[in-house]
């Protein structure tokens, strides 16, 4: 169960107070912990603090900060949680820590912040970690069902390159993951395809020591923690994917590599931050993708997580 995988991230003495909140894992999206500050929970867009007994208190204004009323973790407890998540071997997670997060069993991701040790602008490690953000992994199998027919070319053998567009926290990665799973496994009369995933921030497959914790399909190969540009080129050379999937197009380099993939006949699935299709077309670094008509379908998600599918002509399907 998802609640079990979350509870296992906390050491025994803290686990009991977290258990009531974690039992309702289906609606839980984040647990934010800061040294000597209230523990916050996010359920969708609603914010709660935990009482000292583990009861949830809705935040409707100022947070009650009486230390007898609200659960706070001291430095010692934050260190216990961090070392427990690292299985008491933080040095084994050094590479991930340099990126500011850890991936845990169950596909959950733990953001970390504290004292950064750096040299010439390069992060060497993070010490004295006083801030943890546990982001709960949610698989929504079937959430892409209503878009799959519209991103299919009808021949039974090929999918349209598709861009998923949405503001932050609206489900871009969740729907992308389900699209990958369905293309990889095949659905109905649709032929399955080999999919390569470049999972730079470990959010799509949620890999733990290289093994996906989320279901991304039986014909999917994952490069976990790999930069997108390098990863796409590596997959093209070594794994012969029919489809390549990435999360969050963010730079001109990403765009240049996507153009290369498209010219090689690869179907592309990608996400990008944006409120709507029109706002993306005004961004200079994305314009080459629209000029070359790399993407033939756009799945636009609203704040309410409703999906609208638009073709390259701007027509709603």
C-alpha cells in the first residue's frame, strides 16, 4: 500500500505520530518539514498543519504556532528522518543530494535543503539538512484514457508527437506517465512501441537505485537522473526507441535535441510549463518546435486538471 511506503520513510519514534495523516495517502501530495517549524501537509491545494498528536488542522489564516499545539521537529529529529531515508548511509546518495533531492522506495521524492558546500559554483554536497519536502508519488493508471485516441494516427502503428502543457502542480507528469505506460504495453488494436524515458529528476518512473517504482510499461527503458540532452542522444544510439519521453522542456538545448530526434523519425512525448498553447508560441526558445511542426498534438491541462487535446492547426479535437 502507498501509505506503508510513506510510513517506512520515518524512523520508529516519529512514525506513530505521522501514521494518522499518512493513512489517507490518496489525497496527500506533500509533507513539508522544517527544523523547529510546524509540519505542513498538502492535500491538493489545501494546506494543513499537524498537531502534536498527529491530528490535521486546516490552515485558514495564520498558523497556530504554540509549540504545545503544533507538531515541530527539532534538529535531532530532522537528522533522524534524513538518515533513516538514506538507510543510514548518506554517502551512497551523494550524487542525488547534489541535485537537491533523494528518490525513495515507492517512487516518492524527498527534496532537501540546508548548508551547501560548493566550489567554483559547483555543488559538492549538502550538510546540516534542516528542510525536507516529501513529495508523494501518485500513479493514476487510466488517467490518459480520454486522450489516447486523439494522439493516435489511426494506422495502428504510430503515435503523434505530443506536448503536455500545464501550469505547475496540474498533473503533467502524471498524465505523461500513463501515456508512456499505455504506448509501451499496447492498448486494444494499437500496436505497442518501445519507449525510452529520460527521467532527469526521477519523477516519471520514480526509480530507486535504477529500478522504476512506477509502472511505465513492459517495453520502456529508463535513464534515471540523466540530463535530457545527453539522455536522448544516448537512447537513440543504444536502445533504438520508437518513442522518447521527457519531462519539462526548459532550454534551447532541449529544443535543439528534440529537433534532432524528430528528424530521426522518433515520436516525442514531452511536457512544458504554460497556461495555454498561445503563451508557449510566444516563447523564443520554443519557436523552432512550432516552426518545424514537431508536435502534432497538444494536451492542455487546466488548474482543474481537465485535459483539452488540440491539433497542430489549433483545432480542439
